[in-house]
C-alpha cells in the first residue's frame, strides 16, 4: 500500500489540528476526503480495505475481542503511564525547553507502572504473543508503548516482568520493527537538536 507520512508533534500542533483530531492525538489517517482518528479504528479500516495476511485482528470473535481489549488497554492505561510518567516529563519537556521532572518519573516507576506491567506479564504467561501463537494488533499496540519507554531509557529489568520483556525483545528482533525503532531514534535526536 502506497502512503505518505507527515511528522507532527501533537503538543505543539497548530489549532487547525483540532479539526483533524478532536482529542489532539496521533495517529490520524487521511484517505482522500475521509479522515479517521484512533489507532484501533485506523487498523480496522485498513484491514477492511487492504486485508493483511494474516489478519492483525483475527476473524474468530473471541480472539478478536481479546485483541481489541489489549489494544484498548495499551491505548489507555499503559499510554497514560508511559506518556505522563515518562515521555512528557523527560522527552517533551526537553523539547519544549522545560525542566525535566524526575519526581514525576519516580512516582510512575514506583506507583503507576507496576500494576500495568504485572497485568500484561501475567496475561502473556507462557504464550508467544498476546493471542497465543498469532502475531496481532495487540502485540503492536503494547510494543509501541514499550518502545516509548525505551526511548526514555526506563525499560524495567527483565527479571521484574520476564514474559513482557521477552515479548518486547521478540518484537525488536523483527526486521520491520528494528528499522522503525532506528528511524524513531534519529527523529528524536533531530528534534532535540532542533529545539536545543
């Protein structure tokens, strides 16, 4: 599928961005005159117009429901902790010329991150992926939050959450994921240099 990607920092986006994304969040998909917000809605739409093999959202109703639940958990509970507890006080504050807030980070490490990661670690148990042996949208959704945590250099020790960290390493071993992560590293370095 051919596409064009436009880089945007929602924290510094112009007011006109509200028309595209009422919640001022990314990603936003534009397909002709059709605009769509929310990563899970975008993935469902893309699966319908250009089905991947295998599906990222399984056809089995129970598997699909489990995948959508994990995606929602990643998009709300985990995102909230990683974004407000790590990415904003460390990365965004630096980009905006604000002081780094290590007290906020410490609170996230001690109080907010453990319940989320305990749940995800127990959910994975011995399974390879969040839907057993099938790679799905759930795996991508959790990886995205873990990658942001890695960008802040605050990934937990593998001994604390062995299943979750093993999952993350398997994701990082995927060629497409590794390339994307390096692209993100370069982008963040360029942004830091630009706003330094």
